[in-house]
C-alpha cells in the first residue's frame, strides 16, 4: 500500500531524517521518502496505516500531520 502524508513543520534535513526514521519504524513500513519543500512523505507499507498511529510515531516532535491519503 502507498500513502501520501501531508505534514507541517519540516524545515531542514534533520527534520527529514527524524520524520523518515520515526515513520519507518512503524510495523509493515518498507520505505519513507520525505519532501521538505512539498511538506509531504510518501510511504510504502505492507499493511494499512491510519493517521493516529503515524501521529503517535511523531509525538514529541514539532511535526504535524494534516492528511493521510492512500495513493
């Protein structure tokens, strides 16, 4: 399954790395590619993801999810 996640709060390469690492730790996630300029993450997963679990992965960061869409 492929997802596009719309994010807020990404400013630099460190933001990108932290976001990719945290989302990448979710069960079933096989790849994460964050685009800072578009404030999006493209995620591939072997199972269905929901916005709540991705929000939980990014808790304690300045990064917020505004939308999670299956693509």
